[in-house]
């Protein structure tokens, strides 16, 4: 398999994962995410916290930026830009911020307060992270041609 075809397969897989993560991300906004509130309503609360600019709300306003990072990284993958290290790092940090909500739920509330929308949201980040790390198949090496020995000349 030549390198160009291999890149196309990687790109197709990454784009499939990116589109899947976008679908899961969009559905997460429709489902109950926290205490019966939909993901979209939770996002509106976070936008309100960002607009007020109060230091005690900085954790919640950070979710606005994590969602923006998600959308930006999604666009990068769909554009075929998989090798951007800074985008991978930003997405990893945003994913950790989303995962931290699980810990916040353990500490400040109960896990029963987290709805299925949160888990969809978290899954979208995991899937998008996987899209940035394409699967590379191990192919056997190309066979080497047999060594050619020079013919001995007649003395």
C-alpha cells in the first residue's frame, strides 16, 4: 500500500470519528445533563457566568471555552489538519476540564445529579480525541529485490 492511499484511509477514519463526535456532541445538548436541565440550558448558565465575570464562576464559564475548543478542533480534523500539536494539547485539556465535572459532581452533589447528556458530552470529547490520533496499520515491509552480484569476467 503506498503512502498516499494510507493517508487517505487515516483521513477517512479521522473524519468519520469527527463526524460521529459532532453528532454525539449535538445530541448531548438536547438531553438532560445536570439535575434534569438540558445541556443547552447548562450551556446558557455557563454563558451567563462568563458574561458576569465573577471569579467564583470562572470554573463554569470555562465550559464555554471548552465547547469552543471542541468546535475548533472538529473543524481542524475535517480540514485534514491532524498534525497540529497545539490543537491536540488544547483538546486534551478541554477534555480534562469536561471530565472534572464528574469529580465536581462527586464532591459537591451526587452522581445521580449528572444526566445522560453529560455522559454523551464527555463521550464526544473522547471520540474527538481519538480522531486526532489516527490508527496506523502495521504492514509487512516491502520485499527487497534480490541482491545482484556482478558476474565474474573471464581472465
